[in-house]
C-alpha cells in the first residue's frame, strides 16, 4: 500500500517519514486534525519526538493528508491491530514467522493448507507490506504449537526462504 501513497510526499522527505509511521502503526488522522490510535489521541509532539522532527511538520503532514482525497480516504480509516507474535506462546499458541523469497506468490495459501491438513486452527495472520518493511514476513499464530515435522514440511515449500518459531 505504501507504494501507492508515497509519491504524494516525494517533495517532502520529513512528511514522508511521518506519513509512513502513521501507516505502519495504524494511526488514523481524523477530520478535526487529530492523530489517533483507535479513539486515543496521540499528540503531535509524541510523533515528532519519535522521529526527531519538529511538531509543526507533523501538523503540516496532517493538513496535507486531509487536503488530498486519495490520502484522506486511507488515513481516516486506519485502525491499529493487535499483533500476537511475541505474546502468543505465553498463552499456549503456536507462532511461526516465514520470510518468503522475493516476489513469491501463494505462500499463505500453501502454508495455511498444510496447517489445516493437520487439524490446527489459525488464530491470526499478519503479512507485512514489503514496501513498509524491508524484511517483510508472514506471521502465523495457531491455536497450538506447530509440530516439528510440520515445520520441516513448511520449510521445504517453494518460496519459503526462512522459518522462525517464537
């Protein structure tokens, strides 16, 4: 998705950083010029501090987003999402992270099929946008840990570069 939005910020590198951060964390821009995580307001100063930029540039970025219909449509509808990658194992879930080969197609379908064949339910899937995350991964949370022989099977699938277990 970032690849479809970033060109709006090409002339404004700091605004581009800010817009990318908002997208990455699902921070929405509201019509009343506020940045929100769900319904919780995030002050411009906190965003500015996180990126080591001036808070006024954060406000300028919000203004720009609200003025451009294509940007507004995306940013007013963002929502934060729980990612259970680091907490899943603490509640008995299985957590695997797959790094696909570049441009691999159908990895999720292949992996989900193999997991379903073992009668294991998938609780959550997070597929990172390669335009936002240089080392984009596919994280799959299952109702129970995945057996070792299935991990071996998954690692042999075409397009799978690496598998990590959490």
